[in-house]
C-alpha cells in the first residue's frame, strides 16, 4: 500500500493532473470515479489506484488490470476533486486518423477555435455525442481535452468522440472542402438564421472563443455565416449553449430526413 505523498507514483499523478505537457509526454491522462473507470475501454487503461477505504467497501472487477491501494489521506491529496470517489484510473490518450474523424457517409463535425473554458469544451463534447456528431476538430489553443475539468464535463464522452487537434483551423477548412463538407460559422455578423440552413449533407459547425468569437481568418473561409436570433438586449450565448442549439438543429433535420 502507498502511504506517502512523496511516493513517485503519487507525484506523477499530481503532475498529470496539473500539466498538459506531462500528459502529452507520457500519453496518459487521469480520470476519477467509478463511472469513468467502468466506461474506459479496457485497452486504454494503464493502471488503477484505489483508496484504502474504497477497496475495503467495494467490489470492483479488476481482473487483469494493474492496481494499487493508497492510504486515504494520500489519495485525497493527489485527487483533483474536493470529495474523491476512491478510484483513480490512468488512461492512455487516444489518437485518431484524419479518416476516422472526417470520413463516413455524411460527416457531422464541430470545429472549436481557441475556446478557453474547459467546462465549455467538455460540455460540448458530451452534447456532441448526444447529437450524433461524428468528430470534433480543436485548435491547439483550445483548452486541453484531457485536463481534469474538461474530462469531468464530458461525463465519459471523451472515450467515444473522435477528435483532431490542428494548428491552424482556417487552413484545415480546405481539407473539409475537399471532402464536400460545408462549413457554417456561428457568427454575430451572420445575415441568416441557423434554422434556415440545410444540414442534411456533410456539415461542419464552427464555434469560436468565448470572448472574441471566431477569428476573421476562420470566419472568412466558412461557406456561410449564420446566427442564432436574439431577443432583448442579449448579443450572444455561452459557447456550449450555442453549440448545443446548432448541433440539435442538425440532429433534428437529419432525423426528419431519415423518417421520410
């Protein structure tokens, strides 16, 4: 049993929770809780840590999975949450090919440019899975997909949502055009409502930074600028909420088409 916070494994977990560079170098991220452990693909699991009290009170199937028991005090010290659930899982960071993210009969993509709030990013990934999005493209300046707050907000969708990280999203749009994927930018200067568009073909929705929106470069390369109509004195919505509105409009149109 691990009984000291000075243990090298515990120090490493703390670093993985805090530093994106460490996560990238090791190709590992950390998830907390029973649900995130149970939903993790078995081949992605590197190692599991159980608090002493959790190990005594729970039966978790760990056949073939390397695990260690940690003193409760030490366990709580390395967790990112204030009320740890007693189980930490070290998970391999997945990688996807361009074909896995952009391919398929009728791609439905979300492109995130420089979003800074990890809660927003995680919520968008969770909503994306629910709305049938086939892949997510994120700029390198977007909040890290594998930091703890993002992971918690995904509620497990991080395991199932293919993604690509790109240096310059505006340049990457040409790859989408080559595949016949139309791009719709959520933009305050959009002259048409998001509801009036046809999303039944290959589609990508572009969502920008919480404070500044989409860059002029990326918006300028979109096929169309569209907006969510606003009442009162509200100019825009939270990025995660705006994304959800767009995603479920696409989902709804495609559901109707399949019913016809």
